[in-house]
C-alpha cells in the first residue's frame, strides 16, 4: 500500500512539473521571430489603418522578412493597435501577439500633418530588426560580389 501511494505521489509531482514547463510564455524575441502576419487597428480618425498598412508594406525589411498584412484579426500573428491621446498630437501604439495577448512592442510618436503612419512603421521595423536581425545587410553582401565580378579589371 505504501509503494502504491509513493508511486502515485511521484507521478502526480512529475505531471505538475511537466505542466508548468508547457505553460511557459514565449519571450518577445520568439513571438516576433515566428510572426508572419499583422493586423492593423486604429481608434483614431487621424491615422487610418490603410495608411499604416501601406507604409509597412513599402519597407524593404518588411518585404525581406516576407511578412503579410491581413484584414482578418483572427488570422494575424501580431496585432498593431494605434491610439491618439485626445486633444494632442501624441499617438501611442502597441504590437501584441494575438494568441497570448503578450505586448511585444509599444511606443509613442508625436506627429503633425499626417506623418504618424510613417513614424510608427519606422519604429516597428527598427524594433523588429533588434529582435529578428536585419535582413538587408545579408542581401547587400550577396549583391556586392556579383557587381565586383562583372566589372572588368583595369590595367
């Protein structure tokens, strides 16, 4: 009887141990690295989601990472939310992992004359470079040897 109790206790403790390891939230780097799609949401008239979508899609890094923007929140890996502080030119944004609701990036930009979407896109891409690495230097290095080979030597 004691053996049965002891074995049951050990199996119970080990199952709790495995359950706790499986429930660990991934860190921000893991979440941003695995992300492939974005959804953009804005609660302000002064920054339309389409403007930020266009600005992100126009970034060379965004293209190099092969990222997409979807119109369906339920299909996105990351959700970008933009909020304007009333009676000011301050815009805050958050980038959240949709599944875990973990905020992976956040920031604030000040903008007049409709430049908010470009500033937010710049900040998001810069922060993604820190977490994912810059995809462009590798491409530039691959292109440089090709151009060096095509140039005839001077004598």
